[in-house]
C-alpha cells in the first residue's frame, strides 16, 4: 500500500496497487491433418446461363409503387359513347384480328423455339414391338419381301443412271427442239398448257412468238427514251400529244466534238487515270400545237387507214406545201444510256399482239429489238457551263422555235438498210464476224443514232 502526501493538514487518501498477470492459453493442434474441400467452381458458365438470372430475379423482391390508376391513366373524354353507358370502345373485340403473315413467326409457342429435336424412332438396330399402330416409318422400307423381288414384279424396268451435261450443245439443241414440239401441241390442244405455278389457271388464247422483220428501221432496232421529269405541265387528263412528239438530236459544235474526241483518245490510252468519254446526246423536244395535229400525224403512219395518204390530214401550210407544225418545248440531255446492237435481244424487247385480221401479218405476238435504252432530263449542265464561262460559242445557232414536218415514203437507200436486217438480224458484217462483236455494224448503228446522221 502506498499513501500520498496529504493535501491538507487534516485529510489522508489511501490507494491500492493493482498488478495484471497474463497467462498463456495456447490451443492444442488439430487431431487430423488439413485436407482440401470440394467447392464447385464452374467459372463464367454459372453467370452466363439463364438459370443464374432467373434465380436473381426470384430472390429480388419487386419494388412497384403503383398509383391509384396502376400506372395507366385513362382519359375517358375522347372515347365515344362512354358517358352513355356504351363501353365497347374500352373493351377487347369479340373476334380476334388476323395477324399479319410477317408476325406469325413471333406468335409461335416456346416449345417450338430452339434447335429441332429429332425423333429416335428410326434407329436401324432396334426393332419395333408395336405392330398395331398408325405410325408408318418413312426412313426404312419395312416389308418381309425383298426389295429386288418387288422391283422385278410387272413391267417396271430400272433406268440406267447417266450424267447429263446441261451445258453441252447436244442437250441444248434437244431441249430447244422439244420446246417447239410442246408449243405445237399446246396450240393444237389448249387444255394441255399448264401454268408453272398457278395450277388453277386455264389458257384462253395463245399467240406464236415471231419477229416482225419488215418493221426494222435503219438502225436494226428501236430506242426507248424515258423522261426523268414530266415534259408537260401537270393536269387531270392525259396529254395525247406526247404520243406524237419529236426528239431531234442536236448537232454538237466543233469545240464540243473536239473535246469529246480528246476525252475518248485519253481514255483509250490510259483508262485508269482518265474518266470515260462523254457520249451523251442532246435533244430538242417538240410537241404538236393542237390535239388535232397529233391525231392526224398519227394517222399518217397507220397503213390500215384508207386516208393515210391524203393531203387533207395536214393542218398547216409552209410556203406552198402542207405540213404539220411542231412547237419547241425545251432541250434535253441524256442522263443514262445502255445497250448496243450486239445485245439488242438480250435485255428487253417490245412485244405487240396482232390478231391477223388486217391481212398484213398472221396472228401472233411479234417482238421488236431495242438497240438502246436511255433516260433523258432537262438540260442543266450545258446552261451552267455557259453561265460560268466555261463554254462560250459565239457562232452557235439559236434553237428553232417551230418545225414543219412532212411525212413521205423511204428512199431506196433506207429500204436497202432495212432489208439487210431482214436476212441478218445483227447486220451482214456482224454475222460474218467470228468473235460475234460486230464492230462495223455497231459503228453503222451509232451513226444512225448519232445527231450527225442528217435525218432531222
């Protein structure tokens, strides 16, 4: 014990001395040595399976705070008849609507999704024990009689298997001759003709497909031109003047012709570094002034019209000669052009049906080849070049506002050119070309299609 000094003359304080003693209490070692525990660990496969997400979804309680309208406020003001007691506008329809064919795939049951399960009933080494059943195996031939005996019964003969080369000339010739025989039989008996896909259709009438060689122009075929924009102002009725309009090719100036020749020579020399030449053709578009002019102009080309040679069909007079007057609308330029004389039968052809009553042609569907297909648009680029000063031609003639046309018979030169394509569809020089390219014919056709032909 110890005592501290008195703080005062009459006061004494006592203090105990406390000692802390720590004793060692070490645990004894385990009776068995340590061993590894088998804890399953599948890696990422546990977290990528649908079961893992499903278990988390089940463990997590749904925290939905629904209001008085359960999150779907309904405005009954705009529903018809709701205040009169008619609740049909907010009820489901009695008959379910038919889903769209594209949405039927989404309505399949879950059991049909995934990989298809193949049945194991067709196992070759197992024998079925149920003989009274509606099941018929399609994968095996189940019979007590051998297959060879069944094949030999009657007059059935097994055809020898042989490989047919469908690209060989002999096979192609055989199929072509067979198609002609089938066509002749179908023309004699129309009930034999069958549609390849629609079996319920019946043949009403048939026309043989024939070429109209007497209608070939000097170029050996026709040209189709498509307007990118409407060439006439919009209206509620069809303008019949379009059927008898004229597109006159414009003769390029000397500067333009020299520029195109330079582009062509540079492209042929180095096609990788130089753009292809501009072979577009510019046209002047003319329309008849009246519908009567268009109608009479069309009659002049109708050989079945008894008065097509009459001079009374002309509606105007130029000098002392009657004529048709066409008014210039605007200039057009070629936007896109495809086709040539070598493939005039490959892409598109024009087909016209003739009943054979006029006596000129027999009954049939006559086809006419297309040597060129082009789309034309209102001329823009040339006007832009002129305005920017890139192309100035002081000697350029002003366009003709009106054009007077007279229809006449072809001369002997035009007749000879047309008769050449009657015997040689690709031209006489093209038929003699071994490679089938027909360079000379193509050049002559391009001359006929170019604005330099002088037939304007």
